[in-house]
């Protein structure tokens, strides 16, 4: 996306409903916490490590899908925070999807959102997927 978009210049895809709009976001969702980039980086790293530890204990397919979506999204945003300007651990996440009047986001954000919904739904509607034997 970076090669095709100019920061702050919208590219219309489907009228005012769907646009590509490149932003570099130092904060979290809706650009909250712009001065806490280091904290979001730490949380994302912690979640990715935690997901790797928990993954072998997940036995239900939908819980696994939810966890994988969340971890994959966190890893995508973590990569931006580690490797993009202004520098390691403080990098800004690349956001580029604009739908209606909603906040600008990226595919990693969408994966996290869908993953949370799938994971929570699996907890309410499925059997417990955590192996109680500790394996």
C-alpha cells in the first residue's frame, strides 16, 4: 500500500463508503493513546507470546481460529511498531482502510476485531476448549 498511496490523500474505491486513506498511527484504535506507543508495543508482544504458550492447550477449532486471528493481527501491528519510523519499539502502525465515517484501520486491526468476536462467541456457544489436564 505504501507504494501506491500518499499520506492523507484519500483514494475513492466505492464512493464515500469505502476509501483507501494512508495514515501512520502512533496510538491504538481511534488514535487513542498517541503518547503510549511503547505500552501498546509491550502489550502486543505480551499477547503474541501468551498466544504461543496457550495455543497447544486450545482444543476447540473456533477458539483456535479466534486466537490465531488476534495473534496474527497483533503480530502485524507489532511488526510496524518495531520496524517503522520513528524507531524501534515506538514505530507507527500503517492504517489505510476507511469505511464510511468510521476510523481508519488496517487488516491487522480487522483480524483482531473479528478474532475477538469469534473467540468470545466460541466461549459462549461451544464447549470449553482448554485442555484441563495441563497438556
